C-alpha cells in the first residue's frame, strides 16, 4: 500500500447489505472527516446505486505514511462504530493505487 516516499494511496470499494445503502453512506459521512485529523485526505468519493454488482461507494485516499493510515483505522471513535458499520457494509475492497 506504500508508494514513493512512503505516501499511501488507496482505493476503497464498498458494498451495502441489501436495503442498507443509505446506512452505508451515513456511516461514511460520520467517519471520513476523521481521516484529515490523521494527516490523510479523501481525494474523491463517488456514490453509486450498487446495481449489477457494482459498489455503492468508491473512495480514493492519500495518507502521508502507513502510520497515519493505521492511526485512522485505530481511531477509537471509528472503532466504537463497528456495529453500525457491520450492519450497513456487506463488503469492502481496499487496494493500493497510483494517482
């Protein structure tokens, strides 16, 4: 997930449980602002309807290093919402990208 100079650039694909797309978007609305507090950036966020097996959200992130990403992932506010996330999000694919 790390590229040149330690910068981490990621793509995140999110699928909602059936009938839970609004809950997925609401959860992401809550947690994504915390990325900036850890030095990261939401480069782009796109919402979709999830038809034909496509994801309900596509997100691009940039973090200055792996430690910043890990700090966001461990943020206690975020981890406290794990039940909310699990109820809304059926699948997440996270992978490194170049941009």
